[in-house]
C-alpha cells in the first residue's frame, strides 16, 4: 500500500527547529508536512539546554508561541566566571540592554507541538526510514513508511533538513559537494538535574585545576549542574557522592552555597565543534544540528538552530511571495557567516574554561591571563556579553 502527498515545504525532523520552521511558515501562509524518525513522546521528553538568546525569544514570538514562555521564564542579567575559586560577574544586561532567558528546551518543544497540533499541522511520527531524493530538481521528494505501514512519497518544492547531526538530510548532499570542519575535545560533560534551588541566580562557568564545572538552572527549584569528565568515562564511573565532591570543590567558595540531593537525571555528553558546508544543495536546506554542532559551553546549540530557521523561513516566504530565488540562493552563505561567529565564541569559552590534558604550564598561564584580562577590561566583558545574549541577524 502506498500514498502520494504534495506540499510546499517538507520538513525532516520534529525537534524545536523543525517545529518552529513549520510554525513560522504557517504564519506566512505556507503549507508544510513534518516527518520525524522518533516518537512524539521521545521528542517531548528530551532534556536539553534552557538558556535562550533574545533572538530565540523573538522567534517564539513571531511563531505566536511565546505566551507561556513570558509567563514562566526567568531572566538572567549576568554571567559569572570563576578561576581556581576566584570569581566575578559580567553585567550582561547593563552592557547590552538585554537579558538572556531561562526556559527549558523541553518546554519550548511542548509549546511548539501544541501550537502545530492546534492548527492541524500534519506530522508523521515514528518514521525512522525516511530518505530524500531529487533534491537538485524542482520537485524534491521524501520517502518514508508511515506508522500505518503505508509507503509514502512526499513531493515538495523545498525540503528543510532539521533532523540533527545523525539525520538523513546532510547525507543527501553528495559527498563531493560537502566539506566538514571538526574539532573533538578531549573531555566530556557529566550533567545532573536535581530538584534543589540553584547555587546562584546567574550561570557560573568555573575553571579549576581539577576540571571545569558549570552551575545553571531550570527553575527556582530545579538546577542543572555539570563537571568535566575524562574521555571514556561513563555515568557508572560517577557516583552521586563523587559528583557533589567534584562540583562543590571546583566552584571554590561558591560551592559552599550548593544544596545537594539525589539527581533525577544523569548523563555524559562528548564535546565537539563541527560545521558542514554548504547548508544548501538544490532545493534542500539544512538548519540546526544537521549542519553544525557547538560545544555546550555558551549554550548556543538551540539558539543557533533557531537563528537558522528564522533566516530560512524568511527566505522561503520571500521566494513564495516574489518568485525570486535570491534569498534562497543566499541562505547558505548568510547563515554560515553567523554560524562561524557562534562556533568561535563556543570554542573560545571552551578553550578558556576547561583543563586540556595536552596543555603545558604555558597554556594554563594563558587561560589565567585571559580570565584576568576579562575581569579588568570593559572591552573584554563587552565581547563576552554581546555574544552571550546573541549576535543579531
């Protein structure tokens, strides 16, 4: 049994990026169909970052999905840097005029799913075999098996590849037309989620001789904490007691304020920087993790994906209303110009705030010198602040 479908934009991936793209296109009167490889439940239960740039909040507003965000979010007006127990705060709002916002990615996904379903958006969940063809034609296609068992061919005018690093979209670009740039870091982040008040209102980035630590929050009663872990380590290598000892020690005097507890979630994530160029091939356009990965230092992953999607939705809307391909043709170069700036900031913070096993005493002194410079320099703090709240586009 097979079925033929047609739409203007086929979206691969029902994570926040794909859902936002669909919602923004709907606001412009453009039809789309979403194909997602996993279940709705799994998408809704993913625990991810929760620090939002102003541009991400604007994207939710443009999508008509920001009501609960504004009601429940927690604004942050600064960021704290710590080095071997010495700390200072960068007054981000005072410098830029903008806050960053704490509102979990899980909550964003819920808001977007609810909005899409309320207007009858067609989403095919549980389609792990999706494949893409004819992307260099005017009628690109997505082939997949629906949960009903039907073999579906979805013909579109444009495909939005929002299916993450392991998805099929990037692979649909011929290998000889792709160029990858990658930096794999020699450590990971062990993260826990705990129902305890945060150690501080603003995020803390700590460089300690024993390794990095980060203190963040999801709400006034739920905290997200991380410590640098060694390559090859697993969650089983980190008992709750070991985590709290390492975390509080690396925060120095700030660690005395930590309220410990039994984690409700624990995981380890590797760190890497990755960019695939170009972000367009024919009528296939990549957005978010399908095209690039940033280390979590700086909390840019979701924010960068939303920036891509907002740019792509505008290009599609302009093409549809004007008949001109100019905005579509410029999408990849324009998006990558910003992507590389965000990659630089995430790499910079990662390099300054972590312990690298290959570093000599010289590199460690350079880290300390950079920390001292930022602490004493208005220009240095302005650089951190403007990147932290998000570069405009």
